[in-house]
C-alpha cells in the first residue's frame, strides 16, 4: 500500500488510535486491496454479498434503497475517510440492503472480514472503535426512522430538538452533526434545513449561535411537534 493511502487509512475513525507505522506493518502481512470507481458508477448492488469492509479513502459516495413501488430513497452519504456498512459485515446473511454509488470518482481500501478480525484481536482500540462506529450508524438510521413518522420538516425538527433537550436537561443543545448530516437525517436538502431553522428563529422559538441551539419557547416547540401542518419540506 502506498504511503499516502496508508496515511488516509490511519485517519479513519476505526484505526485512528493506532500508530500509522504500526498499522502499516500490520497491513504488510494482511490481505487487502485497492479499488477505484468512476463518478456515477455502481460500487455495490443491493442484495450482493458483503464479506469485506470497504473504506472510502478518496471521493464521495451515497447509499440508496429502492422500494417495491420503485421509489428511490437516499439513505446515507459518505465522504473520505469513512467505512461503508460495517454492521452488515457481521450479520448472518452479509447481504447489503442498499446500493452504493459513486457521487465522484472514488478510491476504496477493501479489507476482508478475517483480516479485520485479526486486527481487532491484536488491537483493542480498533475493536472498540469499530463497535462504536457500528452503533452510531444504527443510531443514525433509528433517528431517521423516527423522523419519518412526521409529515413536515418543521415537525421533524421540533421532535428532534425536543428529544435532545430531554436528554440534556438543559434549554441549550449542541449540534455534533454537520448541517449536511442533519439534512440527510430528515431527508431534505441542506438549504431547506437552513431555511426552516431560520424560520423557527424568526418565530422566536429558538436562537441559533454557531453549533448551539437555545430554546426560547419550549411550549411552542411542543405544539409544532404535535401539529399536522403542511410546512415546506
């Protein structure tokens, strides 16, 4: 593996706690491959077997799911450096429920499951980071399913903010996710999310300050969550 690819791989969340030189020595003896995909090409098809972990080291990709009625839903997007569908690797069937496509030209390091398990057994930080990454992915998809029960973006936002307020026990929450990631969670474009947040601020419901949201009118937020308005998505 080239040094630049090794440097990118070592910045992946799963391997971030291992010294790059030590990680390079491990990969000198473990099977792995490098795969390149052109822009707009299919990387993995829904239903295909997934027995190796794909780690995006360059470019952008996204995952989509197609319903029986032919409706295509964007499930998640990926940027370098991220692992793709790590949890699927450890399911009994190892079948991808989504298709993964290249938004731009992409390069992946592909690590067979057996090699990944050897790394996990040798380095506990890799095992812990892998489990944490899988848990966060499941949590994100759970949040997306919860948001889907609401009709409008305003209702979805109100519910999302209120649930975080309950967890924090404060009137202020800090946004750990980027606006792009939040927009993906609600199934809208980023400008739509920004407009809705701005509208809630103008209504005196909340106040935005960098990555912090301070709630000014909790009762108004609860009313929005329970409404069935037709606010723009």
